[in-house]
């Protein structure tokens, strides 16, 4: 899979391509190889460093002063080249700009407001699950994961109901363009002239439902804690990260239970494990597999010196299966003590919408436990080939109704 060259006592290189189709189709053997080579490995193909072990990944994600996000969290270095959209105020900035934006978003996502969403999430989950049970056999992506997330999340943000399917190609743009300018990158970006203006129109104050999370963000423009333009970009952050990754997570979750029926039985016996079950999904089949950081100054990773303005490929999916951190990491186990996984990132740039995602999945799992006795595959899943996301594009399953 790779050729390894010892350039000196501190640098190991590999010819593994983390954006090759064979890697994207089944990344885990490559993750293992990179993990076992060294704590940090040079990938000359892209002129980047790669970290795949939990210890180094966790340290980098928590070390924004040295490993910054302001240069972009994809392969491109924003300090040296532009981007197809204005940078995210949350994902692609560092303090102090990031601190101000994150403070506003944390206030907009107050626990009181999230609690008010639970009933709506449950009603939609129950409706879709009952319909799926009536079908018997169905594609879980088309009939459950996409409809659920395209309904409950935009409702919460306050987006109008027309043309919501446009959010899917937008998310595809955001995450595929974090990789190199390969065919996946160019295909994702093809509809940008139509999709990006549509998204920004939906993020405007006048387009958002009063009382929604999006409208809540604009309250802080009224107090001048952010500008009107910044408020629109913060609402855009909801739409960038709140659909595609969660659709991927839900598909991955259903696949995990279909392939591990004993774990579904365990959850039905103890429904209180719904939250921890989702956390194990995020560890075991991390939807957002990787991102990049840029060194802001000369640094050292496990004894290897790294110059300033170097890009680092940070594999959170590999870290989430590092045997140095997890016992039997390739086993899906909803009883696992999974605290510390980096499926949502960690540190100041950890996913701002993770509490919504957790609520969406916990509610849906609760509705399923009440209604579904068994989940089984009813055909071969189709894997998404994507620069940064891990998911299924089709998941034929059969669910048996509980008595």
C-alpha cells in the first residue's frame, strides 16, 4: 500500500493517497498502516503531514494557537490562495474573530431553545418510522435519513420549506472541496453559481421564521455583537454542517445496527443507552473523516519539527479507531465508555451544532426503540465516495414492527 522512506531520524514518508478512490471506499486498512508507521508521517504527494494516532490528533485539535484553522480546514491554504465562498466565521477562523462568533452561536443554541425542539423532532421521527414499517423493505437513506434531516433541521433554523433539497448539494460542496482539486472536487463545485446564491438568500434575516434558531442569531446583530453580514454567515454555518454530516451519521447508525443485531437488542433492553449508542456510531463510523490544520509557527509533533505554514492532514476517523486509546476499536459496542472520541472534533473548533445532532439522533432512536423489533439488511449498501465524508448513498433494509 505504501513505500516508506526514512529521510532522517525524525521523518517518515508514505505514498498512501488519502484521496484515492480505493482509500475512500475502505479507509480503515490505510488508517492502520499510517498509524503504525509513525506518530506523524509526511505525504509528499500533497506536500502535507498526516497524523492518525489519537494522542497527536487530540493535541492538535486542542492546540489552535499553533495548529490554526484560519488557513482553512481543507487542503488549500487560505493564506496563499482564495476560496469559492467567504470563510466560515466558526470553522475557518481563529481567535479573536472565532471567539466572538462562537459566543453568539452558543447563546443562540441555549439549552432552553433546544429543549423546545424535542417534540417536533419526535413527531417527524415517529411519522417516518411508521411509514417505513408499512413499507417493510425500503432504502433508509431516501426514506428515512434524508427526509428526517431535511425536515427537522431546516425547521429549527427557520428555513422556508421550498427547495430544501438544495441543501444537499451545498453540503457536498463544502465538504468535497476540503480535498484536492480532483474529479470529486470539481463535480461538487459545478452547481455553485446556482446553489450559493440560493443558500445566502435563505440566510438573510427576512427569509427566516421568527422565533427560529436563525432568527435568534440576528438578535446579536441588533446588539452589534456581530454585523448583519456576519449574522448571515453564522446562519450559513448551520446549513453547512447541519445537514450532510448528520444525514451521513444517521445512515451509518442504521447500517451499524443492521450489521450488529445484538446491539439493537441491547438498546431495546435498555433504551437509556440511546445517547451513548449514537456516540459509539460517531466513533466507529465517523461521518466527517478528516480535516486540515495549518501551523501558525514552527512546531514539533512527537519529536518531528514542522515549519510554519505547513498543512497537516488530521484523521479523526483513524484516531477514533486507535488501539492505543480504545480496546477492540473495530468492534461496534453501544456499552463502550466512549467519552473522548473526536467524531465532533474537540477544542474551540468542536462542532457547534453537536448538541442538535445528538438531540436529533437520540429522539429518533427513542422512536425506533418503541416501534422496531429488528433491523436487517435487505440488499447491499452503496458507499459514498467522497473526499472527507464517510456514508452510504443507498441502504436497503427491512424493519420488523414491535408487538
